[in-house]
C-alpha cells in the first residue's frame, strides 16, 4: 500500500517508507501525545486540510501524508531536509527560521533519522545515491 501511494503521488517509495517508519513504526493505530494519529501521524488540521476524515484508515492516512509531503517539497523547492523539518515541526516553523531546519532537537533528530532510513531503503533497493 505504501509503495502504491508513493507512486501515485510521484514520491519515492523508499522515502515514504522512511517517514512511516520514523512516524509510527508501521503501526496504523499509533497516536502521539500531541494528537497525531496513524501511519503518517497526521494532526487534525493537516488531516482536514487534505480531506482525511478518518485518520485511522491506513490508506487515507498515507494519501493525506503523502500529499502533504509533496506540497512541502514543492514549497521548499525540493529541499528534502526542509520538507522533512516542516513535516515534523510545521511549515511555519521552517519559514520562521529563514527556511532552515528549526533549532528544535526533536526536529533535527527527526530529519537525521528519516534521512538515514531513506538512505538504508535506497541501498536495499540498489538505487544509486546520486538518484
């Protein structure tokens, strides 16, 4: 399902898997202390923005999260680090800090962790680092 959602949103499946792993460890019933829910840990406002009425529905959650990530990549000129930081801390936090990864330890660790998962996934799929 993750691979299909990634491809339908023109994202690399290895990237979506990295985010799902970091966000929920593939648990569709994951819930954060801040109210984020599901595989991609959608907050209520993000779910509403992307038309996700049931954040517990894995496919709807993945589609909403993938569309949000796609918009963040567009917003930050395909800068993956900034898009990931915005996914974690919100796009306004990234903008507030001059389009840089905000100085929040959680966000900095999140970006590092997702990029490491992504690199590992790409290596496992035999995708050259330059792609």
